[in-house]
């Protein structure tokens, strides 16, 4: 089953050279959107097959063959595609500094997790972890899975939540009844709570139906945001 998922995804993807020995896979048709998977891009793309299928009908998802999507990686993708800017979609932890990149048009973040800042309340106080300030150059839509922020459970720690420097560019939507891993395909979503405390997941006989509806809602919200200026977004050349 696993090998079939991987090979199917690879079969339908086009590949481009982005320089420095790196390549990027292109999934779908339409304006380019760089996709950053969870755990700083180390999670395999095939964990998101269902979400990819929903998104790739309207945008071209770009997956660079390096774990961390950096400013340099974005610039390479832009040059390789011959476009001015690209969209970004990220799940969980990623390099939040890229939200200030001149290569971006807009961004969608699913349960964004940022590397914390270190705060010093006073000269003699114990250093504390704090929510990092994040500079934004583009409109950002943050989609949050409610159960991952429920204080009655084991929520995402406050110091891991990005703190946008310009709140006018940051829009937040919370979807009830789902957790951090539910955007993944069912097999992997089932495994999520065993590895990440704040993952949580709906517990009912209809869990998989809830996830399907959640992934569809995430895709619809993401596409509406990413394509808001579709007349300005370039089409990926064939």
C-alpha cells in the first residue's frame, strides 16, 4: 500500500531543476504554490495525498527535494519556473522567516508552529520561551484545528504560536472537531496522537468522514485565499 501511494504520486508529478543539484516536483495545474510538509518539511509528501488531490485541481503544488523550505529555495523555484512570485502552503512547523520573502504572493498555514524566541524578563531572571514575532510581506491565512488548541486537552504550547508583527495581514480560522494530524491521510492521521501530544483527533465511529470533510474545508479555504488575486498569479509553464 505504501509503495503504491509513493509511486502513484511520483508518476503524476513533473520535475524541474531548481539549481545547486536540487529538483522540485510539480503536482497539478494552475498557479504555483510551494508546499512545506510538517516537521520542517521532513514529512513525506505522500502523507498528504488526499489534500494534494483536492488542491492540485486548481493550483500547481511545488515540492522541493530538501527538507527546509528556505528563502533561497523559494527564489530558486521562482527563477526555475520563470514567474514573479509563488504561493506558499505549510503544515505545522516551518521556517517562519520566509513569510517576509519577496518571492511570495500569499500564504496558507495549517496549525503553524514556529521555533520559539527566548525572553529575558530581567537581568537576573531565568530565560523563558516566548512566542516569536513574525514579519509578514504577504496576506496569511492561518487555519487552526480546534482540538489542538483546547486548554482542556494538551494544546499547542503558547510559545510555539507565531506572533504576527502586522495583524492586518493575518487572518485566522478555527475548524471545530478536528486535531493537528487530521489533515493527513487517514492511516497517518490515526498514528499522529501517538507521537505528538497536541495532535488530538476526533473520537467517534465517523472519524474518517469528519476528516474527509475537514480536508475538503481546508482545501476550499486555502484555494480561496491563494487565488484571491488569480489575475495576478502566473500560470506554471508546461
